[in-house]
C-alpha cells in the first residue's frame, strides 16, 4: 500500500478541517475569556475582551488564540489563564 501524501496535505488544508479547527480554537478562547482574571476600575474586562482567535495556513491549517491587551504578558505570566484553557480543552472539559 502506498500513501498519497498530496491527498493528506490537501485534507489538512480543506474547508471542513478549517471549520473543525476554528471551532476548537473558539472553544479554547471562550474558556479563557470565562476564566480570565478581572482587573478593577477602568480596566475591568479588558484582558478578557482582548482574547481573540485567528487561523494560519502552514503545512496544515492551525488555530491561534491571542491575548492582545498590552498587559496580557504580565497577566498570563502570573495566572497561566491561556495555557490552562488549552490544557482543559485537550482533556475535553
């Protein structure tokens, strides 16, 4: 039996696979938004609102979850919110 690598390459870039990846990516982002720490005052909710998704075509299509708030790096380094959301999605929670 010989595998047709071109078929699998095309499959991993296809519309249906992109849809599955986008749905999974949005689930991770939704979980991250739901569990995001809340800052006080005028900044309340900015971190959670700054969690967005996108897709990228490489050898295959991949989904990305970004935290765009200027304080995202500091918040993520102390809370691990995005990393935890990915782990929980991987476990099927």
